[in-house]
């Protein structure tokens, strides 16, 4: 076993601070031996300017993290990635909101045929939709519409650039 390689792999795979006692249990090695090796690795990572990762010690736990100097690049990547990754349910819900806005969650659920409160929350969190008011009906349901981030995400200048829906053609198919 190449101990440093195994330790680096464990810390990377875990992704959170990993307690040295747990590492000791996994590798069946004494804590004191592991502590010395991990401290040595921590120094090696810090000295190498070309590395983007460091090993940090938090009490009795160790974690591989990125260097602070690289934060802005990582943040940019994460923002882009989060906005690109939309599930099928999210895309369906977003399409309904885009074409029917302003629309309530109940109206979306009637069209989709399934509950969508978690999907709506996710779209709100990503900034693709926003609350634009309350309907003047019992329960005062929230109205949702798309945002400027939605337009940027899909490369649109305005909502009018959405492709036209051919609803009559679809209903003719169902009738035949």
C-alpha cells in the first residue's frame, strides 16, 4: 500500500473533513503514524505553488480543499454548472411558466399532472423564475413568471423570442 496515495484518495472521495480515527479504522494503522504522514502531506501540498489543492486540518479531521486564490474561478464554474443542469421535470415546469406566465403552482400541476412544489422551489433558487404577485382568490396563490436570468440562460432577448406553440395542430392529432 502506498500510504500517501491512499490517504489522498480517501480525503478526496470523502469531500468533507474526515476524522483521523475513522482513517485509522479503515487502514488499520495507528493514529500517531497517520497524523505524522498527514501533517507531512499538508506541508508538501502548501509548498507546491502549482497545486490547486491543499490539505487542511480541523481538530482531529483532515480535508482536501481548494486554494483560496482560486475561489473566483471555482465560483464562476459552479454558477455556470448549476444553471445548466436542469432535470426534465424542471424543463417541463419552466416551459409551462414561460408560455403561461403569470401562472400559479396549481395551474402548473394541472398541466403536468404531478405535484411540482420542489421543482418550483429549485427554479426559484436558480433564479430562473420569480414570484410576481398573488392571485385574488381564496388562499391567495402565488403567481410565477420567468426572470432575466431565464432569458440569459436560454440566449433570448425577450420572452417573445420563444418558439410559437402549435396547439391547434396537436389537438387535431388527438381528435383523429
